[in-house]
C-alpha cells in the first residue's frame, strides 16, 4: 500500500511538472516581442548644396544634422496565427510610407493554412529588391537607384507556398502601390516571387510586380536579387531589375547593382556597392533629355559596431551621362560627390 502511494505521488508530480512546463512553453511561445531601431546622419555634398542633388531616397538633405527614422515593431505568434505591427516616426519613415499620418509601416496578420501554406493580409514591406527601408538592414546607409525606384510597400493579401526544401513561391494581389486605401477602386496590382535557397550560403529571389497606373496604362517589373556568403567574412550581393511601361510604345528603365561586404572583425566591416542605372526614356529622372540618361554610382561604407550601435561613415560618387545634378551655383553638372556619417541603434 505504501509503495503504491509513493508511485501515485510520483506520477502526479510528473504530470504536474509536465503541465507546468507545457504552460511555461506556451506562455513563452505566445509572448509579445518588441524590437526596433533609431538612426540619424550628417551628410556633406561637395557640390555645396543643402538639398542633395543625388536623386535617391532618404539622404536628400545634406550639410546639416538630419534625423532618419525611429520605428517600433510589435510581433507575436499564437499557434497558426501571427501578427506584425510596425510603426515609424521621422523623415525616413515618412518618405517610405507617403504622408504617413498614421505612422504605419507594416500592419498585417499571418495564418498557417498548413505546414506548407501561409496566408498574409494587411500592409507589408515590398518583396521586390535587395535593400530595405530600415537602415539596419543595409550595409550602406544611402540607398540605390533601384531601391528608390520602388515599390516600398503593399496593401493586400499574399500566399506563400513551401514547394520543396529550399524552394518557395509567393503570389499576391494588392492595392495601388504603397496605398493602404485604394480610392480609385479595383485591384490591379499583382506580384509573385520564386525563392531558391539551396543551402545556408546561397539565396536567390525572382520577382515579378505588375501594377495599374490608371487610364488603362500598366507597368511590369522583373527583379532578381541574390546573396552568396562566400566565407564567414565575405558576402556578395546582386540586384538586377527591368521595368516596362505600356505607354509610349513601351517606355522602360533598367539597372544592376553589385554588393561586396567584408567583415575584418566582429565589430568592423567594409562594404562597396557599384550600380548602373539606365533611364533611357527619362521615366525616373524626368529631366527632359530626349534620349534619357544613365548613371554610374559607387558607394564605399564602413560598419563600426559598439553593442547595439553602428556607425556608418560613407563616401559616394555618382556620374551621369547627362547633366542631371546641380552644383553650388545652381548650374547643371554631370557628377555629384557626397560624404556622410550615420549612426544606427537597434534594439
């Protein structure tokens, strides 16, 4: 009898411990996660301008101390359901999300229809391109022409399929690019992505984004991004894109950017971005040249880390086939040189 009682008490203890562990794991797995970042920079344009003549996103004001963006991201997963609420403040956030009166950069819910199919609905960052809105997601602080040509975000729904190990497919339908509310009515933006990640070192993403521009006109962008982790210290990146518009006999722009990042230590890295952007139909610049223009941009950056803080000193040189930049006298010129130092704090 005593032996039976001891066994019974031991069994109840094990059950109680198991239930407690399960409850603790459940509480841990469903906890609300909070993350975010802050960034700011000081830039100097050697053309002597306050407003930067380099026509890319987020570093347009130079020769002064400038705020970038602060953002706070709330995320949670409960079983098959997940959510992300990403709020932004500051000039970088405003430029990336339009008027930004609601400060929403992302707000979406995910639902796992199965182990291989996930449905996402809401407002989310774009799947197109190599670079990100968040400064902490890029090695260089200034952005490329390919990134600045957009899109930045989408409001709508998408479905992700895990087709096989290392192979994924996404298809989606969205409001007009960047809009949380499509006042024009009608869903005429569609996108798809084929992802290939055969191993931890190599990843490639083939993207297609088709959007309606109103009055029956459309544009279609084909985009390829890829990364190759050549070694623990060195990473190579690639972004190639081509966009065709239906109007005026198929106007288009195209470009390619290559990235090389090398970590000298855990706290010090060097990175170079080289980009060629061909705006032969004057869609991006809108500068009035009959034959458009092309730009070659070279950017060299360092990442100096101290805990959650990263300093990014950077030097950038842009050279165009036409005089699309402005010098200190307000005259058109074919080149522009900018230096900056940025600080990015991630939490």
